[in-house]
């Protein structure tokens, strides 16, 4: 995983030494990300047009090579290596030319052919050969919708772009199935022509809406105006640059790390004199004041 560093350019500020000891900024940022339950970090990267494309703190889970390059246009089919393309890759978000700021962009897989061909729904820029397509660079979450409702929750915010939204029909709660109403089961059968697991169906993102205040996303109904059973979201959330409270909190964690023997300090974390005791940092290198700075950014882990 790529390392976040919220202290780049903060040397000499917030009490930090200049230069900051090597590795202290990355380690402090990793501690903050872990506390926030956001392993992908808080910073996103934009494409050439300024559209959010991927999370800076993530590393590719898999990379494909496109020997013939990628033309711009709609429904662009490309041949990739290695040849391990699967039908269930429909809806995946890939980053093209991630290392080139003048060409990088996020594309969505809208179809597959055999085991070596991907179809991208839309490509903004032409990518010269050999092009590279990276998987696993955006936040991916799968949620079950409440019974007979079209509301789901996402955990990371602010959500700046939903790049892919998929829904599927599955068997609902057993308490509903035994009621004698087989409409739900017949609907599932109608979208499963050849058996197998329920298929994911693309949802038009512009017809959905979401709120960072509540962490809820409203998903439009699908086939026969029935609500989906499950939804799969792939999105980008965070900021183009770290906000001041995040930098301040990370700086406090870095100062705690620098004070330890690892970075040449004495490792003193508390001082007592009679009935007076001052504790600056706890065992996690994060005191209560630092935690309060980070509260607005903690991932919502309830669904």
C-alpha cells in the first residue's frame, strides 16, 4: 500500500523540526489513518480535467498491460494481459496511465469478452501503447438494502465521486419468504436465465443521490421498479489536499514519535510532581486533544 504523508510541506510548522526525521511523517500519517479506519487515506488524485480519479494512499491490487494502447471513445474494447479476465469484472473501476498526470483517468468496465478482452464504457483520453490499467485504486463497498427500501449507507466521506454503482436481486429475509408471497422469488428467477449467483446490474449514477451528513445513498429501483437487494459502490472520498485539522493532528503524533528513542528522543510521555501529573501522549502516541481533531473524519462503520 502506498504511504500517506500529511506532513509534506509542514516542516517548521506546528512545532515540527525542519527537516522532519526520515519516516516520521509517513509513520504518523499511518497511525492517523488507522485511527480513522481509513487505510486508503484521506487524499485523492484528479485526472487531467480535475475529476476525482483514485485514492492516493492505495496501491494497485492488480495491474493489466494493454499492448495496443487505448483509444478514446465509448464502449472501447481492449485486449489485456495477463489473460485472467472474468465476467464478474463488470463494474470494476480501473485507472489508466496512473503515472502520467496528463493522461491518467478512471474508467469503468462495462463488459468482458473471453478471458483477455475488457470493454470500457467511456475513455476520455487516448493512451499510447503499451498502456497500463490498475485495479483496486478506489474505495469499494458492498451493502444490503433494508427490506423494501432503497437506502444504503457508505462509510467514507466526504464522498466526492461515485464512479461505479451496481445492484442485484437476491432472496430476502427468511421471515419474509415464509409469508407465502413468491413475488420476490419469481423476480429473482426472471433475471437468472442460466442459474448461478444473482447478477450485478449497472445502476445509472446520475439517478442516485447521497448525503455526507447522513452517510446515506438513495438507489433508484431497477427491473420492474423493484428495489435491489444489494448494492456495490466504488467511489472516491476525501480531499485533494489535507485539511488543517488533519495536518495538526498528524503533527502532534509525529512529535510524539520524534520524542521516542526511535527518533533520538528520550521517550518521556508523562511527568508527575506531587499531586500534579501531566500526560502529553498515551500509548498510541495520540492524546485526547489530537483525537478530538480527528473526530470529523472517522469512518462510519455502522451500516
